[in-house]
């Protein structure tokens, strides 16, 4: 049995694949001795009084972690992280301190990679709603949909729709197939936009979807959008993209195919936080 202060989701997956038993002292035990299987949360060594949730289990924690991971080679000041996430100074300061205490930020203030990335991937769970029809940038009512796209470019300074998932990965240059007919995974900026999209484009069975919409687990993903390369040859080329970090977090949800893509993918103009 392996006992550790903290095990990242990636480390847990490796141990599970190898058939190792393990105890994560931050609160989880896995023990397999057929026919007995124990895979459960367990009490930590911390006192119950004042116990806090893991830092990335909070919305602020995930927002701040993603701000660091989006620029893994640059030391991010508190004010810079506030500017990216639109969170309060006090909440950002508390989160950065918690990341320091968890060993997920080094003494220079840089994210510890790939550990922090895989911790974030473990909390990246967008709830996608499949749509029967493919949205277009000119669709109405614009005020309700909150697309905020003009000629394929994101409206400056405003949150709006952006694509993630496989189509965005292909546009960003990942070695994968995403054809003209591949369903597009959209991230939308608000609950209102999500409801409007489902109402206008109609919900569909997931296997028969033309597209899907979701709120990004890190809400700033829809504020800092990136214009797509119009020559990419995919449906998503007419839409802004989310930052490559969020595309990588989408890919990381597939433990086989996605992680194989991440092993070699290096998007242009972006640091790589998902491998050593």
C-alpha cells in the first residue's frame, strides 16, 4: 500500500491501473482484495472543527488555479489574477495561500505542473446540454443568447459564446480528427444564455446532437476568448475559442484518447501545464 499526503487524480489513475492499494491522507482510501473493494472518502488527520473543503472544490479555487495554469511560466500577482478571474482580492489571496499550503504553487509563485493541472481536471465537470440544431452567430434574440460575436471575433471586454472540446482542440492544432460535421461543444456565459439556447435550438439525444452548450466550470473562460483561425476547416472556425487550457481540461476527461493527445499537443502561443 502507498500512503501519501496528497495524490493527484493522475497519480491515483496510475496506481489503480497497476492494482496498488493507496491511502491519500487528504481523505481517500482505495483497497482492493477480491472480493472486497473499498474505494471511499475517509477522515483526514485534521481536526473536524474548522475543516475546509479542498481548495479546488470551490468555484473561486478553480478560477484561480486556471488563471495560474493558463500562464504556467509567468508569476501571477494577486492583482493580475483578480483581473483575469474578476474575483475579490481577499478571496484570491486566500486561495493562493491555500494552494501554497497544498504544495500546488512553488516558492516563486508558479503553479506546480502537471500536478495542479490534474487536480483541476478532477474538478472540471461541465454539464453539457445536447442541442438538435447548430447555433449560428447571426441567430436572434441576441440579447438573450449573449453570443457577443461579430464577424467571428469576440466582442471586446464582454463575456460570450466560445467553443471548447474536440473542435477547439483541432483548431488549436491538436493531432486529432474533427470534421465539418463534428458536433461543436459551446461554452456560454450565463444560466440565462444556457436556458435560451436550449429553448431556441431544442434539446436532443446526446448521440444525435448537432451541438452542445454548457457553463464553463471556470466562468472567466467566456470572458477571455480567442479569435479562431477561419481557415481551420471546422464548424467551429466561425466562433471564438476558449483558451487552450480549457480545451486541455476538456480533453483530460477522456482517460485514454484525451490524455494521448495531451502527451504531444503544444498549442501555439500558450505554455503547456499538463505535462512535465
